[in-house]
């Protein structure tokens, strides 16, 4: 499964609620189970002790950083930690010492550090967060933007369509992605001003971009697999992503209360439908690949995020290992 | 339970997927089970035959209308049907022959006819749809706007807060409603431009309006009962409402596939969490009370919508019969 690659995936060892315990274990699993070359970024002593515990000190390199961004820093405040694992990781990525970066730090902190440390890719107006939502049919729909840009202009949404389609090709292995625009009706002319203007731009650009534009997609089709890529602004996308998570929790709690369902089976559904733990959110449109794993990520989730980072940075995937 | 009232609730007998079969039965149940005075609007012969089947021809009056808006008319096209049950019902409401109107026609058609036929209430900038979402704690949160005004300006959102609080007082019996603004973070300064500007206006107006402003509420708290009223623009609100419905269906399908859960209990959760069938969507801010019941409404749902219409039009409810 391992692709030939120029540089390892950098893993921010200090981010996340479980700190180096989860990130180091996740990096070891990414290497051993998925063949991903990994470098851990963070405090050398803390990482080294845990690598030895896994007998992996010869497999994985360490890039030392003396600081860690506190999990309470949820935005631009993270920029003040100039020698943090996040800052050092972004600098290494900018210097081509890595092919991608995975962090389980807070999304706001990672976005702030990555935008500052990497800058935008040539021609890209604004970055966007992409999350692969598991769908009922066993596949996934890439929701983009899930929260990076709250007030995009229509041309930015049109770029998000292209960025999301790139994710669908590289990570999900979809050759000609079906792209929809989240809206309040499928007929042309439905939606708010932003959606209506973006729809025209995406429709015009779709043939040359090699994507199939499916028009407006309503809220009840977010999880049905109606499209491969679902484009929206970062405000609506973030509300929808969190609404999916909250609704899944509420429904499972209601089912559990009603009685008769096996708790283990409900937990399995809950795990599957907690989108942020499913491969992480990819920050697209920067001059480097960044994947934000959920703060509560365990080793398996970190490992999965490393696979996504490798696939995004490398050649298009052939569809193995996902969906 | 019956409140003293000046005029009956008008029920559009011809709307909905099940037509007069469901609406006439629902009107009969509203009168018999909930003490709501009702007048059925639509084709006299079709309504009369069904009222006789229920032995209710002496209980419920008929207001004849010779046309019915086809269910395929989902917007302003409905205005062409000038002698429809919807148009006749709106005219009767404007002429004070009813205290409120219930229709299971398409939301777009009902909104178009009601705005044309009734006009806005004095001082109201734009109408808003309010839907009472059942919450995990057994109560309800009023989502407003759920789809009437796709591109509101900040002062309109501030008015939606007041309209939603009125709904919470009259229908849910909440004396001092907690009002939240749907956003992407609870800290001040989070959100898109619209949400940030609306937050300042709502915070400034809250004390005089007798409501408690709770600030930003994120997507995972839509169903947790964090607030009594959740304010948003009609684009985001419509996406969220449909996303809740779709996610509920998806999760229950996953649970059913996993096996071991009782189908009847899953159906009960599904029924409870299909928000549009739970009392209907109230169109607020017009010079008259209009409740849009879901197109698939059965008799019980129509009856419940009649109760909501009566409570919205009349004196504040004391909390009986809801959530």
C-alpha cells in the first residue's frame, strides 16, 4: 500500500487531548499498518520515551520542538508560541522537510499557524476545510468548506469546488467527482445570493475542471451519498458538520432510552458517524498539505489522518483503504 | 383545554399529499380532542362527504373554494390559482373570518399566498418560518428562520429573535425565553458578518424585549435544549432543518442494519424526530397566523397544527399539551 514519496508526513506530537500518548502510538501504527513514512515533531525526550515503549525508535524520526501550543489557544493566539511543535512543523513543511502535516490541536490554532507558516497555494483566494462525511451507501461525501472561511465571495466557493474535487480524486479515488452546492432547493434560482452566484460560476467552470456539477443539494441529502463533493461557505459548513454530530448523538441516546438495542452496536454507529474522527479535516488551498485530526483522536484516528495526508500530498489514490 | 376565541382556525382542506382525507379527519380531531373551533376551506362536496363519514357535519363549517393549488406549485406560481382553497383561506383570514390558517400545501406556495394575501405585520421587515424541534431533554427549541427569508439583513435577524420568543411564550409556555444565535463559536466575534452584527443588535434589544440572550450556539446544540429559541437566517435554518431530518433517517437506517433493535421503537424515534411533522412550521411576522403542516401530514399532525395556530393567535398558552 505504501506509495513512493519524497518526504515523510510530519505529526505534531504535542497536539490533542491525549498528547504524545495518542500521537506517538498513532504515528507508529501509520508506519507499521499503512506504510506511511512519519516524522514526529515535539519534545524529544517525551517522544523518545514513548517510541521506545513501542520498540519503534529506529522506525520514526524526531524533529525537536521545545514548546507546545496549549489546547485552550483556539485561534490566532497560537501564533505567539513561535517554538511550538505546530510552528516548527509548519516551518519544516514549508521547507519541504515533510510532504504533509497532521495535528490534533484545536482547528482554529492549526488553521492560524498553517496559513501563517505556509501561505496560500498560487492563485488560491482562501483556504477551505474538507471533511469526508461517511454516507449511508458506505461511501463518503467531501464537505468543503467545513469552517475555514466564514464569509467567502462566490469565486471562492467555485475554487472550493475544485479543491474538494481534488480531495475526492486523491483520497477517495473518484475519477470524475460529482459536485453539488449545498442549498435550499435543487431548481436553478433557489438559494441565497451567495449560492445562486456560486452555482453559475461552478457550472461554467465544471467541464474544464473535469468535474460533474449536480446543482443544488438540500440538507437532507448531506449523508445520502447524492454527490462526492458538497460545496458551501465555512459558516454553513461548520454548522452542518456539528449539527450532524449532535443529531447522531441525540438519536442514538433516544434509541438507547427506548431500550432493546445492543449498546455495542449503537457505539459502532456512533463511531462511524462522528465525522471529525473519520480521517480528520484537511486544510486545502495552502502551499502544503495539512490535516487537522479531532482533539479527542486516538491512535487509530491519528494513523488514518496520516494516510489522508500522504494521499493528499502524493499521487492520486486508487481507492484503497477508504469508503 | 379549549380557549375562548373570536374566530375559528381555518384549515386548507385541499393541501397535502393525502388531500381532504387527512385534512378533514385532522380538523375533526382538532375539534373533538383539543377543543379547537375549525372551519374547513375547499371544495364543498368533497369536504361534506368526508365530514358525514365522521358524523361531524354539524360540528365543523365549510368555506367553499372551487380550486386547489396543485402540490407541484412550489412557489409564486401558486398565486395564479386565485380561487384556490389557499387563496380563499388567506382572504378569509385577512377579513378576520378566522384566527389562523393551517395548510399542508408546499411551503413555498403557502408562503407566497400568505405574504400576498395578508401582508406583513406593522413594523416587521420580513417574515420568518418557525419550527419547534423536539429536544433530547423532552422539550423543544424554536428554530427561526427555517426558510422564509434566505438573505436577511442583521436587523431582520434581531426581529426574528422577538418573533421566535413570542412563539416560545404562546405555544411552549416559556415566560422568559432563552434566545441563542446559531453560529460557529460561542465567543463574541465568532461567526460570519451577519451573525456578528445580529448578535450585537439582539444583545442590545434583549432586556426591553423580555428575553435572555445566550449568545452564539453551535451546530451540535441544535437538539440539546440549550436554548428555547435558535435564531438564524432562512438559508442556514432550512439547511439545518433538513439536515436534522436526513441525519435522523440515516442513523436509524444504520441502527436497523446493525440489527437487534426493535423496528417499532425505531419508528417511534423517527416519528418524534421528524420536525416538520411536529406541529408544523409557523409563518411569523404576517398580519395573521399561518401554520404550514408537512405535505405528508396525517390527521394527528393536522390536529396538532390547529392547536399551534390557535395558541399563536390567542392568549399565551400555559404550557399544556406541548413538549
